[in-house]
């Protein structure tokens, strides 16, 4: 679909699987950009895509420079402290990029999922990649994936936050779902995310741990674009459960949440990059009071280890 195409309120509501009234609420709160032609409200595809990239969060942020990781970007006047291409889909990364830009770091963003981001880091197309990938066999976040996807490359994991992950279920939990074992039931239907996304990897790992064939799960092949659309679909009765974050469950009416684990969000960085001026500014910014103040509006996350290097290898 062309980014310049004009979309109506109804078309956007259908794309996001929400009501028109929800779209108007998003406009009123400044979370979804729009424009008017006479008395009619219209949107561009870029407006919708930008909202989806922030769909798990309650606030918008100042736009940041998007990075084209397919090509070499030329800077006529190189930034004072060098360049950083930051991959990931969490809103705090936009805030971090903005803070770095104020410190004269050429911070740019690309919105890859965790798996894609680590592969791009290995290929040298990004400088830092946010990841929140759970390995069910090792009962560990991120470290097993960094070891496998960045073979032979010394790297560090710098913590960003923790958040609660679990099942979205319809209000009042009519199927009495309580945990992973319910995935073995024949009367349960699910919604899924795309391969490489953290919910998909979490789900597949748990199925393998329990010895459940994914092909036996009703709805396993149905892939949703983001947490918000998946939560809205469960609330509408399209499935019995889906994996997502507690924060989104608080934004959708007709939905309950079954907590399962605390997800760890880290920033994977090559060790040699941390020795550059941009790497120094990255660590300094993560540890700064100014950045913590900027995060006050991003509620629902736990920042107890923000900026700490939790692993090197």
C-alpha cells in the first residue's frame, strides 16, 4: 500500500482491529496523527505505521531519524561523537535516540524485531539491537540468542527494562486459562505473531518444552502484526488467548491478563563499539538522570537495572 494513500477513519479502524471511537480517542490523545480534508479526518499509511511501531505504549515521542540499513548513509557534516544505528521496537529506544541526538551523537532508528536486530548487528548493519528473547531450554533471556546469532563476536548486553508478559484472554476468562499447560487443551484457540518476534519465539520454546506439536494448536498459523491488534482480536472473541504484555491489556476493554513471566529487555552491543566516543555517550546517557526523567511517562516497565551491563562474552 502506498504511504501517500489517504485512509479513512473506518479503514484505519479495520487495519488496527478496533472501533472508530477508539481511533478518535487515539487522535484526541495525540497518539495517532491525522489531517483533515474539509470536515473529514484522513490518515496516511506512514501515520498508521508510526502508531503501530509504538502500539505497546501510552505516549508518543518526538520523531527520530530513521536509518536505512540497506545502504550507506552519508553525512556531509559528521556528528561530533559519531553515529549510532539503534534497532528495536520499544518506545524507550526513540527516547534514547532523542537524548543521544542532543548529545551530538548521530542517532538513527530502525524498527526491527529482536531476532532481525541481532542478525543485523552480526552483519554490521546496526550498532545496537534491543532484544527480549526467551530460551525455554536454558530458562534465560537474550544470552543464548546472542551467543548463537553473533558467533565469535565479543558483545555486551546492557539492560533497558523488565515488563510482565502473559496471556491475553477474554474478560472473565471464560475458558479458565491459567498457564502454559492449557495449550495442550483441544478446546483452546490462539493467535500468533510472525516468526522472529519475541512472542512467537516464547510460544515455540514453551511448546517444544512441553512436547506439543504446534500444528495441533487451532489458530497457530494466524499471525497478527502487533500486540494491540492481537489483544483487540482476543477481546472481540476471535481467539481464546494470545501472548502479550500486561501494559497493552490495560488499554483494551473486554480483556483480562494472565501473567506468566518477567521479560528482560536488553541492548546488545559489540564490545569494540563501546570503546568509541558514541559508545561512551550511549553508556553515559543510559545512566543519566535526564534519561530517567524522560522515561517517567513510559509506565508499566521496571527500570531497576537500566544501563547496567548484565553480560559480556
